[in-house]
């Protein structure tokens, strides 16, 4: 009788664990579906941020064989860029002053949108690049993630930029590829 009870308990625990994993995948997506997760990745030095614009993914290289992958929104047609940079600054809930090009296209924008405002496109945090010309930042418009949507910045879900902000330092190399 004890063996039967033990088998039933083991089967029940296995069933509960399977349902828990299934529920987590449904709620958060799986890395294979393009969501955040550790994925096979090589060819770049550990500690490097690699943005693959055509994939709309950002990779933080963990070691010679793996990277932490995040879905991102990237520059719209004619506004993407490629090349190298370094993280020059790290900011939590930064205020945002629209650059001239954006102000020309949206003249009703205020001079400055305070950090933490729901109208601030920088979201929860920002990593600035190239003298502040571009940034890897959060967004208060999560529907824009996965698209060609910005003036050249790399947009992330707020939860993802908070994680990236936590693990990178000023000086981290950034490579943006098509």
C-alpha cells in the first residue's frame, strides 16, 4: 500500500510541476518564441550588448556560447543605424528633451517631459550611447516592442531595461547590426 501511495504522490507532483511550467510559458512566452531568455549565441565577447535590428532582438553576451536575449523595438525605415558604441550613461526614470528632428515632426511636444511621466518615451531607465544621440531605453508603449518604431533608439519592455540596467556598466560595448 505504501508503494502505491508513493507512486500516486510522485505522479501528482509531476503533474503539478508540468502544469506550472505550462502556465509560465503561456504567461511569459518561451525563449524560442522570441521572448526574453538565455539562448545559444557566439562570436562576441562576454559582456557585450549586440542588437540585431532585422531580428528586433538585443543580446547581452553571457559567455562564449550563450546570451540573454530580449525583444526590442528599433528604428523605423531610414532611421536605423549600425556600428559600435559604448554605454556612456545610466539613468533611472530620465527626463526627456525631444531632439530637433522629433520636434519638427511633432511640434506640439513640450521642451522637456519629466522622468516618470506616463508620456515620457524613455520608460523606467535608459542607457545612453553616442553622446546621447541614441539610447537603449524602456517604453511606456509596450505594443511598440518588436516593431520598427523609433528614431533610432532601441526600445525595451520596462522590466527588461531594468534587468539590463542592473547587469551592465558604463563602458559596456554595444554593437548594432542589421
